[in-house]
C-alpha cells in the first residue's frame, strides 16, 4: 500500500510571484512527489491585504464596490497571466474570478461579529493560492490533487484561533492514506472548519506551519519540511543583528522555547504534533534546496547551543497593585490571572514583588483598556507602552550588553538558561 511519507510547507514568501511559483516547480521536479503532501499559504502579503479590505468594508457597513478589491485581483491575475502564458481562457481564471465574487459577498456581510467574518474572508487567500498553484503544477508535469483543508482539519468555533479536534480530524485525514494512489496532494495551510455548524475557521496568523504539523502527525509521516527564504534557524534575526550563526540541530523543546520567546521562523504550535510522533522537522531554503537544513527532532546529540537573541517589539508593561496596599498574594494573583485568561491576554513575561504584579504583553489597546476597566475598582494599574522584550537563550556573561546600550531597562529576569529584559 502506498503511504504519504512527507509533508512540505511553503509559506507566502515562497509563492509571492510567478518566479517564486516556478521555483517551487523546480524544487518539486527534483523530489519524489509520489508520497508528498504540500501545504501552501496565501501568496505574498495577501492575508494582510484581505485584513485591510475587511477593515474598509466594516468601516463602511459593507457598502464598498468590488473595485475595493482591485489591487488584490490584479496581483493574482498578473501571476496567473505569467504562469499560464497569457491564456486567460484557462479554466483557472474562471475559478479565481468566482472566488473573488464570493470573497466580495463575504466582505459585504458586515452584520456578523468581527472574528467570524475575519475567518470567512481571510481564508480566501489560501483558497486562491492553492487553486492557482495546483493548476500550474498539473500543467507542468507535477500531477496533483487539490484538497480542501476544511474537509480534513476540524476545529471548534473559536474563530481566528480555532482549537483542533484531533479525533475528528484523524478520522478524516487517515482516509487520505487509504485512498492514496501516488498522486501528490496539495492542501491549504491556516484554514480549517468547524462541524455543526460547518463554517470556515482559521488557526491564527502564520498558522500554516501548524497545519502542516497536524497533517504530518495524523498521517504519521517520516519527515516534515518548512521551506523558507533563510538557510535554516539562526541564533538571531539577520535583519536586526549584524552577525548571526546557523543552528544545525535543535530539539523540539528548544525550538518551542525560541518560538515562544518570539523567534518568528516557525509557528510556536508546530512542534508539539511532531514531537508526539517523533517526526523530524527540517527548515530548508527554497532559494537553494541543496543547502543543509536545520533539523529539529528529539535527539540531544551534538547539541551545543550558542546564545540566541530574540527581540519582540511593541510590548506593553503593565504594573498592577492592590488599592488597599495588601500584598500581591495568591488570592490577588488568582483574581488577576483569571482576568488575563478571560481577556485572552498572553503574558510574555511576569514578575511579582510584595505589592506589585508586572506583566509584559503584546500591545493591544483594546485588551489593555478591558484589563484596566475590569480590575480598576480594587487595583491601581500603570503602564508603559512602546517597549521591547529582549530575550537571550543560553546567555553568556555580558552578551546582552551590546544590544541594550543606552536603552532603559524596565525589568530584568535571569534563569540559568535565559535572560529576559524589558527595554524602552
Ligand atoms: N496566510 C496566513 C498568514 O499570513 C497563514 C500563514 O502564512 O501561515 O498569517
Ligand atoms: Mg506567512
């Protein structure tokens, strides 16, 4: 029996224009595709563009003309004209035009809650990219079958950050192996569906890595690769630090830590489904597929971590103190942590003292105001916005100083392996 053994994920940057899609074709021409499932994101910055369109439609109660979508339509059409040699009679043009009409309808439906409408609209990015790429690959010798991820990845109704129902998804995904005839499969990243009622959901921004890991887990594959424009995982973002080093081998836990602290190379949820089945994850370079990838797996061999530097911008540091000057004791902490949970505020760093609780989280005026409103009767809240959270994993004495320089240190925390500093 044939079995799907590999999952490859290609993100937005790797399919951002016709040249990039041709590059994808060349990569696949050098691979055995008969046991491969491809997971693909929306092209380039499409998700941001639909987010922006959604805001415009909502600001105008849905009363915008379809030409509000013009630049996004032009962008996809230009790619298609290039890929299909100017032949607009190709059936893919009609499919894509219909998707845009459908997207337009969904953008006009502003009577729904934001999160719901977000998932119904933003999901078109992946539907467009996979439709175009599947047709192009089929025309160019890489025969493939296009799946609708919403028939396989089943979630709850937590729109914009839906939780996967692994049992239901497993029942569906396993069928792919039962029916596999050696034709490469393509699925959308990021998008999923709830059951009862069946509506589109999404897994959170940059969630395509996570989709690929879910498929990898449920299909019990031998390896997963994420194809990026970098040559693997580096110990810092080369756009921010002059000298960086490639990390050749990482454990799942170390990769999870790095992404938790803000390394954007992978989605933080990617590792767990892989770790559970011990599936190695390779971070490969789509600009040069011969470069040695970073390998992430469960083995502790040859691990010798250099310090890794991670910067998270746009942080707010909130300091909360009981108005009656009681201690920041377990009872107060219980109340405040309950509130963070309720408001879906994810703390990037927490520090307590006798009278204060300090929490650092991603700036979000709406959440900050809701937090203040809900605790201000009993607690005094002060905050500083526009800060940076700087984390060094596996630090050595003094390595953080060069980055801190003249910046003001608000809070600092050190464990044996990690130092975290809130800077302004
Ligand atoms: N297209 C989605 C986003 O930009 C998902 C992804 O790229 O992973 O967030
Ligand atoms: Mg992306």
